[in-house]
């Protein structure tokens, strides 16, 4: 099953508008690739210079995570560059991702996923917080980050829309 429009829906009505959307996304793909390279490189560098004593497993997690993010950013950048260079593929991609139904599905899926994630984080931190009290502080911190970012973005979009 191909998931169309996953994290890439658009409201662009013309190919030129969609071209601008893809150019902005390309900037984010470059940032994503750089962040991945920075994560993997930092872990490798810290381990090589013995700045931080990372267990082999954690070193693999950091390097694998960073490499995966780097590759995802590069591959998505290449995909967007191919779309920008081919008018027919650009049009087809715009039509597939401009579906209002897909946009609504994405919004609902994101909302339900967020609720599940918040429930899982709270449950995880409350149960394991019995054994590691710092997890309770981490949970409160991240819930505050979520709440404040939600309030700020809600106010921003309320004024914008």
C-alpha cells in the first residue's frame, strides 16, 4: 500500500506554486541531511577522541540514526530535484498531493498519533519514574514544551488564517 500525501500534502493550485513549495522543502531537506550528518559525526568524533565514553550499542544507535536521517534528507532532496526538472512528474505529484481528502486524513492521523504519543510518554514516565525519578522531570518538561508550543502556534495560525 502506497501512502500518498504522507507529510507532503499541498494547497498549490498551479505547477509554479508547487515548484515554490518544493524549493522551500528542499531547504528543509538540506537542513535534515546536515542534522543527520552532525548527529552521526558528533557521536563518532566524541567516541574517537574519547570525549564521551559511549557504549558500543549507543554509538551504533547515534551513528545509525544520524546516517538514516542524512540519507532520508538526501534522497528526498534528489526526489524533489527530479520533480523540479520534469514538468509532467511535477504536475502528477502536485495533483496527488493536493487532494483535500488526503489533507484531512493527514490532519486526523496526526491528531490521533499525537494523543497516542502523549499517552505513551506519560505512561512510560510515570511507571519508570518510580525507579528513575528524573523521568518525571523529563516528562513534565516535554509536556510543558508541547503545551507552550501548541499555544504559540495556535495563536499564530489563528491570526494568520
